[in-house]
């Protein structure tokens, strides 16, 4: 083997070799000579415990072939193939010490459960599944070249190493993490990033490199750090997906990786892995087809090297092999060859990444994956959940509807919830040896307790082992003894001893133990590096009992119990009570920060500066429009019917929400009065109701339809978010659609009496305002119109308004030859056009229309030539002036050059408004426009009742339809009063209050982020006050397991003394710090930037970086890590 080959081999992490002997070695460390932790190994007891965990067989080397993991079938394929759920699958678990265990995980069918451990003799050759694990020294050459020479170097692993990590339940964690990231902070402060739209998409250097913020999260969450989970709360253009892949790639050799996404984002995630995952997954490199025969050594070599199953290699009779020393040849391959490479890359990725579509997972599927919930699929894994806010909304919609999960004395759930979303919540909370990564730019959608659910999953259950001691000694004597015999145990994190003789202990994370330098505690360190191995929860309990009893501290048998606690309350009522004050203020903010410390990374990308101009204060325009007299009459009738039904329902659901903000989060809430705010039908024909009953009956049935529980709550759309008018039709009689069509026909026949500007003043002042804003000559450019309603009072009728007022619909159709053509009548060509993107069109048709609107025209499509005869592009609406969208039809779409956004009606949470604006406002979305047109203006339309009109409003409406907030009255003697509000105004008010609450909660989250201080600098727009705890002792805990027993922090803050001090610049190793003299021979060194920030804002504390101690004539500087 050449020197270069040896170097390449040394770069790679060696695979664990097997031992010819198999034995169990349970190591019990002795911190002191008298801990008495002698354990007798009972083989039968051990085997029973292994069997309980599903580890039923101990296999010696050579007994059967070893695979890195089973074939992972595509989740969607399994859902479509019921028989696949009946196949037995085997999973290998290899211990850190000299234990080799075969984990038999069985997928049960509906009616069978066979024991695959029974020995049977096959008469045919078995199908070899999985990826081979052939030691490198046994690899054979391929095409006379060592395979190791062809492989690209592995991705760089975390570079920051420390003697120990402080757990994020200790106050010292803050100083530790700030010091841990100090090199990155220096990079950030010295890096003046200047990026332009011309830089976006450049591929001068195809090699992907992690940016600073991506290296930070990779270095925080990895195999060598003890941290369980992290929320990547990163802004637009930051590369959240690549950040999560960097974390997963660092652990995929030791843990299974599970990616949970909505079905629509699965393909995008796979493509991102090819971009920023393992170098082997990159398409842009040298590829060569290697034919294969049945030679097992060659098959095993390539299977091991490429991480691809032997079965796949046999099926394809060859493989695409890379050679990183040769130039990229992708452009020299045919389309068919490139497609074959893509298919192989997908297969390679699926052997390392298991994909679960969380909005398509079925109960039967999950039961089969977990042996009827007996096994936790998330144990020993890295779990990434994309768009986690959508996953959490499914949990929050169910959490108040079921009883809390009770746990037995071992901390296991006694019974799983009914809701599938809650089952996954429980499994993620209880998972062992897990790393969780959440991706979102909007942590809260609707309910504030969603944030409690989010952080509970990241933190996991906080477990305490509780031992009742039998002792006649005094409290202080026993506590002192415990500090000596338990307090220094390397597996113990924290303990409390109560005066009723109960000892409560929390342990270090699995695989981590205390680390000390010269007898001083410096956090925890992984057991991978020191090869001590791991001990289970059961072994931890036995160890503690042994130590206690061998130090004359007897434990009452049968009283040992594991209690589990949540980091935060997760029900709406409990969360509101503990953390929400008046006017949306977050109370007990310090307590909140302590319990989420270490669980968030917050980052805003420099690319956000490339967004088109939009300032909410000046560019978000709320248009309040008085109702017409005719409209008020019909509106009041609708509200009267709705109020009666709402009062009945509210009495049944009393006590859920103290302010009524979250009581009705359904698409059918106030459905008819909201429709009547948009448009009221002339009479005749009148508004067709879903059935022959009155409006009250129709409203009740619509609400009942919304309340129906589906067979799979994970499939529910966000917030039961079906278009409201579609929900109406679900309970309609068989004649409803026919009557709707009859009404539309009448309106077309009488369009002059309904859709003229004069008629709209009567039937829809709102539509009139939208029309005039669209046609205003000052409003140059493209317009986006959003409505919650698809048919009559929404997009359907406004389409007819545009038709009457000189517009025509931009339509395309596919010919018999499969080619798309314009479908606009000759007499309508030349008119300004609108296009629909509402969910009723085919996916292909919608995508073509979106690309035409965006001026992204494929030169190979025949329709492009037709378009170019009209205009060269659509930047100013030359082809399509107005694009009309609904929620279901437009999820996740990106639009370009849109200058005006019209939101037809309000929504009950602000996320919807932000999502609609986000469709139009993307990074570099306006780069094709002149500078003065690179902006976005948003109009939100609300119907209102004027003070003059109130005189004719019924007493019932005045009494019950009041605002939640007080507003100033008109006139000289203005005062604050509640006022009459329409359904439009009521929903907007609810949304505004929620926006204030959400903004306050997310600010607290940002200030508790692990990298808050790393990115903090003077001049930042947000001016966050990052969490700081001064200079705490290493033993100080930031939060206790039980939140009910933890002080809120108000007393602590009240008694906090702020010391004013002045420092001086201090230069050390070419860097500037602030020097603060603490005593004659010692001083502290602080981050200079944070010190100057603290001078401007007294709530900001300087970041402690290092200490200086004088020893003789020398000064010793030590990092606080």
C-alpha cells in the first residue's frame, strides 16, 4: 500500500472490529474506595432485561453476515403496499464495549407474528439484504485501481474540542458556550459580508462549504456533545436544510437518521442532501460505469465503499463509481446515464436516511414499525423534522382533547394516546439516545402553547430517580454523606434530598459522564473517546442503590420510582396561566429562558438584505370600508344565526381560553357573516344555502363537519384549514351545487346590474376597492390576490368582477399532442389578464402558469414562442397582470416581481398574512425590475360599520359583537372604549393580539439562543438582551426537573445587585478584550464588543471569556470553557 493510500485510509474513521469472544462486562466505577458498588452479574437476569428491550440474541463473530442496517423501504411505497408491512426486518445494534447484540425488530402484520429467531433450513439461496461491512484491508481493486484512491475525502468533522461540555441545565453553560464559539464570533465581527443578487446561484466553485452559522450548529450537536436537541430558527436564505444535513452527516455512522417532512418537501430534502451531504452524494463529479459479476468480494467492496445495498448492485449488474482525482464529466454523459446516476444516488441516500412523511403516516403503519408501540422508533437516532411548525400544530390541535399520559414506576407510558400526533409526541419525548433537529422560520402558528410542545420534544422528559432512604440520622448529616458518596459519581448530574428522606437524582445523558481536571468539575465528556461504554437506566438505578447501601444508607425496597417532568406546560390553559400576562406580555420570562436554554439557534441571513423593500408600518395598509345599507341587513341576519350556535358551543367548551383568542380556530368560524363582508347576493336569486333549512341549521352543520375527526389526525391541514366555502358544501344536500350554478348563471345574465362599479357599491364595496386598487394607474406592476374563499364570495365572484370590467382569464390547454397552448378567445386577446392558482387546476397547468407569471419561460416549449409575440417578459404584467390564489392551491410557491398584494379578508392568526406576503417577497425576487420598483405594498380589506350606521344596528349585535380591546372614541373628549366590530374586524383584532403575543414569545426565544451572544453586535436592528448569569459557580443549576417547584425568577431579579465597573482594553494573542481587575492577583477578560454594548444598554451583560491569574512574575490566562 502506497504512502498516499495509507494517508487516505487514516483520514477515515475505522469501523468497529468484532471480537471472537462474546462476554458482558458491566463496569462500575469507584469514585472512592468505600463506595462499595460491588455487583453480582446474574446471567438470567441480564437475558430477561435484554429480551424485554427486544435484544433477544447474542451472536458471535462468524455466525451470520453483518450488515450496516436493513434495507429502508421508501415510506410511500410501504404505504401503498400492505404486504410489505408483514415482512420481518432485522436491525443490528453494536455496543460500545465487548458486546455484540442482534436486535430483532419485527414488523407485525394485521394477523400474524412469527418468531424469526427459530432455526429453519432454507432450500433456496437467501436474498442478501443490506449494506456490506467489509474491512478496508479486505477491499479488492476495481479496474486495477484501489477503491480507496477513487473515493472523495470525508466531510470535515467538528473542529472545536474541549475537556468537557457543561450541560444546559447549569448557569455556567452560558459562559461556556460563549467561550466555545469565541473563534466564530471573531470571524463574524471581522467579516464584512457584501452579497448581491448577482452572487446568488453562481457556481464558480461547485464544492459546497459550510458557512459559519452552519458550522456552529454542527459543532454544538454532534456525537461528542451531550446536547439532545436544537431548534434551527433561521431566516430566509440561510440554508436550514443544509445545516440539518451537516448535523446528521456527523452522526450517521453511529445512529440511524430519520427525516420527517410533509410529503411535498421530501424530494426537495433528498436533492439538498446531494448538494450539501456526503461528497459521495454529489452529482457534479467524475462517474464511471463498473459492470459487476457475482464476485462477492467485489460486490462487498463496492457496497461498503458506496453505502449501497448488495441487492441493488446485483439487480443493476453494475454500479456508477466516482473518481475524485479526475475532472467532472457529467456534461459528457447522456440524459439516460445521468438519470441512472440520480437513481443510484437516491438509493444510496435511502440506505442512510429513513424518510417519514408526517402528514401521510398511518396508524397501522406506525404500529407495525413499533411492534404495536412496544419499541420506540426514535431510540438511538438523529431525527430531523422539516417545517416543524406544521407537525406541532397537529399536536396542539389534539392535546387539550385527551387526558395526559400517565407513566409507570419505570417512567414508561401506561397507555398511549388515541391521537397519532400525540403518540409521536410521546415517543419523541421518551426516546433514548436521540438527537433532534427542528427546522422552521415560524415557531408559532396559532397557539402559544405550541412553543411548549416544541421545546418539550427537544428537551425530552426530564427523569428523576427517586429513592426513599431508611435512616435515623439527621437531615444535614445524611445530606453531607450523600454529597460525598453520590455527589461525585461520574454518571450523576444533579441530586436533591428532601426532609422526608427522599433522594431524587438526575443522571447525565446516556453515553456521557463527569469530566474533571485536577479534581475540578469541567462538565461532561463522551464515553466514546474514553471507551468506558454506556450504562442503561436500569444499571444506573442498581449502581446508585449499591453505592447507597454500601455506605450504610438503606433504601426502602419497592419504593424506587422514576418520575418524568416536562420542560414547559403544553396545554393552552396551563401555558397561558404561567407565561402570558396582560396585553400579550410574557410574564416569568426568566423562568421561560432558563427552561429552554441550550435548545435554540437563532440566525438571520445576510441574504435577507436582498429582499424587496417592505416596511410593515408604512407598506401594510389596512383598508376599512363601510358596509352598504343593503349589506348590513343581510350581515345582521347571518350574525344573529351564528351567535346562537356559537353561544351553545361555547358553553360546552367553557374554560379552555380565558380571553377567547383561541376558542374558534376553524375555517367555518363565522363563515356566513365573513362571506357577507365580501359580497351579498341580490334578491333574486339570493344566497343558496347548503340545504333547505335556515341559516342557523346550515351554520350548525358546517361547524359539525369541521369537528369531525378523521381516521388520521396527521393528515389534517394546518388549523383545519380547508377553504371555508368548501367546508359549507361538505354537508350540503344533493341540489346545492346545482343551485350555486343557477345563482352564477343569474349573475352573468344580469352582470350590468351586479358588477358595474355603481352596483358594487351596494353588493360589495370591498370588491370595488380591490378593483380600483388593481386598476389604479399609480400601481404599476404585478398584483397578487389572496382569498380564503374559492367559489362564490371569494375568487369565483371577483373573477366575474374582473371579466365585466375589461379583464379576461389567462388560460392554457393541452392539445391531443400533449403540447400546451394559449386558450384565450381571439376577441379577448389584448385585454389585461388574470390567472387562477387555486387548487382546482392540475399540477402541471399550475406550474406552467406560475412560470409564465414569473417570466421564467422555457425556450423549448412551443407556448413560449406565442408569448414572445406579445411581450419579451411579464415583469410588468404584459402577459398576466393579476394572479389569484387560495391557501390550498398556493402552498410553498415562489413568485417574482409582484409589487402589490391584496388580502381579501383577514385570518385569525398572523402566520397566514405573513405566508401570503412571503409568496411575493422572496430573496432577489424583484431583481429584474428597476430599483424604484423593487418594493412590495400590501392591502388588507376590512368591512366596518360607521358610528352613523350603528343607530340602525340591533341591540343584540351591539351587546355581543364588541371588540376585545379598547379604542379611542372620536371627538374632542376622546376616551378609550370597547366598540362594535364586524366579523372582518373581529378576526383581524384576534390576529393582531396573537401577533403581539407571538412577537414577545419569539423575542424571549431569541435571547435564550445558544448563539445569541455570538452574533450580537452594536447596531443590530433587534438589539437582543442575550441571557447572561454573570460568573456563576459550576454547581449552580439554572432549572430544576419539576417546573412547579422552581421559583419564577421574580424574587431573584428583585434582589439582583448590578455592579458598575469600568474596564480597560487588553491585548492578548493579537485580540482585544476588556480587562477587569477582580483582586490583587486575578482579573477577568471580557468580549470587547459586548462590553461596549453593555455601556449603551444596562440590561446587557459583557461576555466573560477568560480569567487571568498572577503566579509569581507570570500571568496565566485560562478560558472559562
